[in-house]
C-alpha cells in the first residue's frame, strides 16, 4: 500500500493543502517550532526535514508527513490517503444495501433457488439490494479489502433491458473479482461473470472474473495472476470463445500454467447452467483443480569452475 501511495498520490496537492506557498523541493515555515524564516524542506517525494537547528522534525515519506501534519497515526494516514487515491466507497453504503436485501424475500429466493448461491456466500460477499435501481448489489473490493465499486446486477427482465450488470458512475474500471481472495490463492478458475463466480465459490471452486465481461482485460491488475495456476472456463458461445483466446494470450506472460478447460457435455452455456443441470460437475471440476500439480523440476547443482554436476554436499 505504501508503494502504491508513493507512486500515485498527488503529492503537490497534499503538501499545498497545508502549505499553499510550497513549490517542489522548496522551503516553508515550519509549524513545529517558532519559525522566523522558512526552514522546513519538503522534497518532491514528500520527505521533509527542518533545518532551523532548533527543531528535529522530519518525515520519511508523504504518509509520515501527512500523519504528523494532521496529528494522526501513520496507519490512519495510510488508509486516508489510499482511500482518496482509489476513491473508495464507504462500507456504510455496502451495509445499507445488505440490510435491505434481508427484507426482500422474493429477491433472496431468486438468489438462493434460481441462482443457487448459498447463504454463506451471500454473507461472505456482502450481497445487498439497491432500491433506486431495483438491482442486487455486489461490492467489488481490492487487494486491501477496500470497496472500490458496487456492481448492480439485474434479476428481472425489466432491469436487464438497461444492462445485465452496471457499475457506480465513475467506478467502472475493469477489475478482477474477487481480488481480495485471488491475491492469496495459488489456483484460479477464470470464468465469465459475477454470478458464475458466486455459484462456483458456493461449491468450493476458486472462481474469479473480470468485471467487464468476456472481452475484458486490465494490465494494471494482471500481476494478480503472477506464478499462479490458472484454468479458463468461459461461456459456450462466440463471445466466450473470443474471450478465451484473449485471456489465454495475456495470461501466458504472468501465470505459471494456463489450461483452457473444454465445455462439458451438459445442457447450458455457462458454469451456472452446468452446475444447475448436473451438480456432480462441480465436484469433478474441483477434483481436477485441487489435484493438479505442476511437474517438479529437479534443480541441478553444478561446479562454477568446471560445470560438472555436484551430486553430494561433500563432493568438491
């Protein structure tokens, strides 16, 4: 998070909100002692040090400087600055949507029985309901568990006419869902759509999706696949076929292993359909993913002088 803040924060704006006269790499009046002339140097990176000889104030980075100027802890400053950069959505809004869903028994029936999403997953992924759009809400959290978007999913034909899934205006960046889970997993089953993720997770599968659909990819978050084993199972249609080709090409630069799984001989076009039609498919898929291991490559130690293989620790 510190690296992210240092790379993306508008340091000039942060510093000038406290010292309007400051120019990068310049001096300002130090607020931590009775300064008679500018003695506090602030670098373009946000590091600071007082050179008055009467004050030992210093800040090691922009977070440290912000914390000391605002009189808050370093940890609190870190979260405040990060929230400004990513334009985080308050958890209070997520919680408000969750409370409304608990009163919408017809919507819960749809999620549980038509979509086949378990109560555990409904709670874990904080599904809710937005009265203004009459849509089911799904918070999108980043690697630090900060809410950066709320996807609103249509559950009736009337709402689908305006798009199956929509984002909060200004927060529609293509991201990986659930990023906060994927970041700690070794294997990923990449599918097409949020409902497929929720259904897959209901059955213990490490499902994930790009929030923009089958043709989506965002290089900013491709690092989340670094050194992972990735299985791709997109929808059985033309869009799914094209999307598979796209992600397979992109994943090759990051993942340790990529396998495109064939569509099963089951009625339907996506993972949700296939599991609904035959629940044993989820178990079969899970066994394949869980049991898969990359072949172990024996590391050969060689003498740095002659190049011959060293077969024992005592061999010289």
